[in-house]
């Protein structure tokens, strides 16, 4: 009888341990979920901006909207209802004590060389895509290859130091004389092209003729970068 009672006690204790663990994990999960919701609705840096509270509390409405294929309709609805908040045009006239790279471009709007919004948008796309990410990628890759090839790094350093006495002597004209530096840049682009994809070219507004065939206006032609594909 005593042995039977001890066995039942062992079974009860063995079964209660997993149940207690499951309860603890469930409690922690619920606390995390509710804590995240409270933070997103009342303490998030964007909580002061007007908008629906449910999408701010959880990403479930966004996921359901994306799965249903109605995301574009929902975004249009938000733009129409909360336009002054989600649109960018309203911020173009704003001032800041810490201007970014677009500061000088925006200042042109108040001078004699006024830029249209389309011109500003085009310049922003060029500076962001071609002037930041691609340039940083090419420089990072070239620096990596130089560091892994000390002989090439020394030869490049010697060429630069023997050509220029100070930083003030470096300009676009004088840097053209650095043959080895240009070879290093070309090799870096060959080994690690920042844009190794097909580059489209847009046809002019009046159309064009290519290889004897007429191409309609505003069409795009895909130009393959063969050097990027056969490095």
C-alpha cells in the first residue's frame, strides 16, 4: 500500500512539473504581448501622431491586409484620411537646426534657381541610390581587397604620397595622373560591382530608332553590363 501511494505521488509530481512550466511560459508570453501593445500605443516615439490604434498596437492588421491583396487600397485610404501626417510635401518648407544632404538643394527653391518638386525628387533618387549605397559598397570592397593584398596597398600609398605634398594639392585634375589608383578602382569595380544587374535606359519623349527599329516614347531598354557578368 505504501509503495502504491509513493508511486501515485511520483506520477502526480512528474505530471505537475510540465504543467507548471507550460503555465509559466504562457504567462510570460502573454505579459510580453500585452507589454508590447501598451508600449506601441502609449509610449512609442510615434504614438503622438494621429492614426488607427489597432495597426499601431500589432502587425496583424497589416499582415491580413497584405495577404488579402488590399494593401494598396488601405494605403490610399490612410493617405486620404491622414494626408498631412503621411505625406512628404508638407515637410519641404520645414526648418531644422541639423540639415542633411538635401538642405542645400532645398535652399535653391527660395533663390533664383528654383527647383520643381519633380527635379528635387529626381536629384534625391540619384544621390541616395548612386551617391551613397553604391559608392559605399564599391569603396568598402576595394578597401577590403587592398587590405588583403599588402603589396598593392603599399604601391598605391607610395603613388599617392609621392604625387601630393598635402591634401590641398588633391583635385580632379591632378588625380587623373594616378595611373595605379585608377587601376585599383577599376579592379575593385570588376571584382565587386555595386550594381551587377541589367540597367534600363529610358527612351526620350519623342521616341527613337535603335538598330533600325522604332522604339516608342518613355519605353525602357535593358542594357546588360557584360563586365559585371564575366569578371
